[in-house]
């Protein structure tokens, strides 16, 4: 089972694969991981939410990453262009469609 | 893009002045209604994280130069934060330098820490801790720095340190003309076994060659150092 895709994307049923090992060192590196993250239910103190690198990178393309975070600070030169600190512009106003679209702008929102 | 979406876009442009943030987010989600609902779940993180920005302005107090950019507790909000920076920046070509750490001015820092921990030695959760330090040379700002920083962020939010994740407080990247530095901060410099295992994991995840050695310095040593660098308590 590959570690790609969220659990919801996996709909086809299949048998649970069985693998027997003689030595702990032969454990596969992805042992006890689940697609789209790993819940180690036996961690002392309870479960912990892990995400592996490839899954985190995959989430980068989710439509949900296209909405601005609700609590973003306005910092000129970091989250808003330099010199805009005197204007009382909200983040939402910053996001107004701004024609003409720049073909190089790979983060142009699809709205 | 089908015609319905085009109309939708025109509506949105007309109304965009009145749209609240919440409504705007709903619009985006409506557009995706035909998609597989699977990816439209925000994936919760184990911890809430805060991204900080520091800009060296000697006319102000150190703490006045430190700004909280954003805190988040889902994978998607982490990426939205990164993407929004890029988007706002790209709108005005002048500012396409701010998103990447490698394009910050000398004297600036980014920090990502668990919510409630300030990115400074003095914080109660940091004062007994220290940092694994990667010192970059000038060439590496262009070739390695952004990758190292992104990999470090992914280690933090994905809890890559397994049962030692509670020992990790955050990370800081310092952009300096004399040499950039990336530090992974742990909570207790006396926990040698935890510190060593975290160092090995960091080295492995950032794919740092075995021949390059990384040093760990306690914040208390750095604060009282005599020379330019504090002594290494540990090495990997």
C-alpha cells in the first residue's frame, strides 16, 4: 500500500496484506503508517498525528490552500507589499481580482 | 473553464467589495463542489504552530522587531500561508522576494515555533534548551537554504521526531551577510539522548552529507559566550 492520497481517496477494497518477519530490523520503514498520515495509537500518552513528507507536499495542491488564512498579520514586505502599512486595507481586499491576469502568476486564484 | 464558472467569476468580481472573508472562502469551496470530496478536508496537526518574522531595525527594541505572521493548526493552512505570501507578492513584481527566506534582507529571520513559545532564548520553554545549528556559506543561500528551511518546517508540522517531538520547540532561519544560519531548537540541552537522536534525524531528513558535522549549542552558553560562537555540547 502506498502512502499517497488521503484515506477518502481510497475506495477500492482489498485484502489486508500479511507479512511475517523474523527480526525487528526487517520491519518495513512505513510500518504502522496509514495513507495520508500516521496515527500511532500506542504512543505513550496517547495518539500523535504524524504526516510524512510526501503527504505534506501533496496537500500543497489542495483547493483549501487557496483561501487566505483568517488570522494573517499584515506585515509590509512579508505578507503585504512594502509601503502599504499606512493603508487600512484588509487581507480580503488585497485579494480582489486584479485584471489583467499575469500569466506568470501561478497562484492566481480560480474563482 | 465552463460557462457557469465564467458567470460565477463575473458575479464575484461585482460583489467582491462586499464579500467578507468567510463568504470568500465559501465561494472557493462552492467551486470545488464537483470534485472528489476527499481532498477537501483540512488535515489537523498535532500542534498549533506560529510563524514569526524578525527584521533588524536598530532604532527599535529587539522585541518590537519581532512580528507574529500567522498561526495555524492544519496542513492546508500551513500551505495557504506560504501561497498567500507568494500571491500577494507576485501581484506587484517588486515584491516577489519576500516569500522565500533566501530573498529576505540581511538581518531578517523567519521562525516557526509551537504556539505559546516565543522565538527567543528567554522564553520559559527555551531557556534550558539549545539548538542544532546549520551554518550555510554564501553559495548555499541560492542552492540549499530554501530547501533546508522547507524540509525543516515539514519535519516540525509533520512531527518527524516521533516520540521526541515534545522535545522540539521550533526552528529559526537567520539571513545574514556573514553567513546564514538555520537552527532547530530543543527544549532541554541536558537531555543528551533526545538531543542526539533529534540531531541525527534532522541530518538525515535534510540530507546533509555524513562528512559535514553539525553542532548543538545550549542557549545558556550562547548567551554568555566569549568568542564568536559558543562551544558545541554535542555533534552529529
